[in-house]
């Protein structure tokens, strides 16, 4: 483990030390969520053109995808592993635009961007969408290292979590349940997390309950057909 941490720190310093003032502004923009609003609109437009019948279901799929990717990155990883961000721990590094919260494993930016990239690629099944969206996600991950707020392994962990969540949501979407039923599944998941989490249970309990209830509802609906 210590060996991996040394590799992680070495790669972080290698990337973080390559910056200059003009590139700082570019990386701040890349890391900003607002910059990518036109891309999100274009993705939604493309999905609407290709999946008009299932578009509402896709919207809810994306909503729960981002919720689980983002929520899980905090509750299942940051609050359990409590790995400090490099900007809180290391000396002699470049912190370009503030440090953020105390913990960095895993990167929520990476989890969200890779989840979106993989889910949309699975839906559209086009090679160029896959290449471009994954390049976009990698670029966002790189910007987080450059800005000094994440180690490379934080990004890799976020990537794998995002891929897992997107595959899970896609498999549920693929079951071809009705849109209204799917909305009901999403609602159960969110209500479970927000209102029925056990006060003294570990953070993972809320997420696991939501996932289990969602899958139970899906299986019940499928068995009635």
C-alpha cells in the first residue's frame, strides 16, 4: 500500500508541476461545471432525437445516475476512507483555485463525468461518441490533478465507480419497464435515502437499501408480465 501511495504522489507531482499561468485559467474552466452546459444540452438533444419514446425514462435514468455517482462518491468513499486531498497534505505543490473539502478519494468530478460518458455511449452505441465522451471525462480528471485537488488514484477510483453505476442504471433501463414504473423506482430510491436511512447505520446502508429496493421493484414488475 505504501508503494502505491508513493507512485500516486509521484504521478501527482509530475502532473501538478507542469502548469503555467495561462494553462491555469484553462484548467479552471475545464473543471467548471458551467462550461459544459452546451455539451449537456447537445447530448440531451441527441438523445431526444434518437429515443423520443423513451426520452422521459432516459432523463430519469440520468438523474438517478448522477445522484448515485455523486452521492456514492461521498458516502461510500470520501466519508469512509477519509483520504486527505493532496492540497491539504503535501508541501511545495501548486493549488490553483482553492482546495475544496477535506477528503479526495474518490473524485466526484471523475465519477460523474465517467458515469455520463459511459451511459450515453451505451445508449447511442457509436464509436465516436465513446471516444469523444471518454476523452472529455479524462480531461476533467486531468484538470483535477493539475489544480492540485486530487491524486491520480482518486481519479481512477472515481472512474471505476462511475462506470459501475452507469452499467447498473443501464441494465435497469434495458429491462424495458414502463416509464411510469421507472419513475416510481427512482422515487422509492430517493425517498429511502432522504427519509428512511437508519440514523446510527454507516453511510453505505442508505445507498444499499435504495439499490435493493429499486431492484426489488424492477423484479416484481417483470414477474407480473
